[in-house]
C-alpha cells in the first residue's frame, strides 16, 4: 500500500506522522530520527510482506554505505520506541536470513479521526424504550452526585494534608533518595557529519547499559527510561532526579573515514562535576566488536571510579 511521504498512518495503535517525525498513542508522544521514520514507513508500505535487508538499505540509507549491522541496530532501536518485543513481535517480525516484516495492521489515518466508526456504531443502536431512558437518566444523576461528593472529599483531604505540611512526594522529591551507587546512561550523541551514525550511537548506549547492569551493587536505569529523554534539553541535576540516579554517563560518537571516535564522561549530577572522561579510537570495520570493546573499557573504568 504505497502512501505519499506525508500521509499520516495508523500502525497498530501508533499514529505515525512523517511530516513532524512524531509517533503517538494514548497521549504518549515520541520523536523518531529521520532514518527510523524512513524505516517504519518502508515496512508499513508493504505490510505482511518480507522486506529484505538490501531493500531496507536502498530505501532507508540511500546514498550511504552501511552494513546489515546498521539495519539490525535501527530495527532494534525502532522496536524499543514502539514497545515491541523481538521474541513475541506485534509490530516488526524478524524473518531469519531474509529480512523483516510489518505484522501490525497498517491503515491511513483519516483527517476526521478514527472515531467515525465508533460514532456510527453508537448511532446504529436502536432507541431505548421510554422507561429504560428514565432509568438511565436517574442512574446518570446518581453517578454525577457521587462523583461530586468524592471530589469534595478528595479536596478536603488534600487541604488537610497541605495544612499539616505532609505533602506527598513528587517524582523529583522521591528521586532525592536515590542510592549512592546509581547511574543512567544518557543516549550518546552522533556528531558525525550528516548525523548518519545515530543507530551506532544508540547501539553504543544500549551496550553500555547492558555491561554496567552486570556490575554488582550498581543500580543502572533502564534503556526505556534513558531513551525517553533523548533529544530533550534538561539540566543535568533535573535529569538525574527524574531518572532517580546520582551519576550520569554521557558521550558522543564521531566517524571519519574508516575510523570512529567514541568519547564518554562520568558526571556527578548534584554538583555537575566531571568525575572521569576518556575517548576511544577504533577502526570502523566491525560495529558490534567496536561497541563491545569500548563498552568493556568504559565498564572497567566505572568500576574504578564508582
């Protein structure tokens, strides 16, 4: 089902908006980078069909030389943003040695919203008998009264709590009790010209989270929580409070020719001090090996500094 590039789609329960680069569902909004958006549109353009690795490279990375590793990492990142599971996929299915397939239902998003069908179903219900209408009206009034009473009670309780100075802890207040040995990996930035290595940067972030989580007694925030703040401009102290950690590990990747440089730094969020920093230069010939090697080096440094 070929769709114009700017056509909004419903993929499963996600609304895809290519024009804004955003996906949304049930009030949850996330922004996809340009390649992730191209990837989901490419798969959604052929729902139920297997799209080969070569086809994805030609359509998503047109004009850029990448390997199948880049496709794998991009699909992994997209799955995470969609809330999908590779083992029990409801969006993107892996077809071994062949490619990937969109298994979710795909349909154009009508401008008037997708509530038309629900409205039609309501209108098609035959009118109720007058007696039933009066009963429902009485029930509605009773419910409304009950809701009003409940709201008054809640308001009084909140006022009483506020008066006693016992305000319930907000996420920021609760986060102030974060354990000393706690860390979150902030999504690494892609500083490569043209930002064509964002999937590598995301893969580097996930690899670090995986390695750090294996350090005994070190509490590591999940990838889902960390990537929620990707691209958001939030002060270091506030970001750490929101994530409930004391330390933040951030960094960047920069590819030049056949080499890649990965820089990382450890920050203590409450004072903003940089506790440790290092950069690693590696040949960019085996992406997975590079990520694993650098993640091991950084993890070893964290053991010493934490």
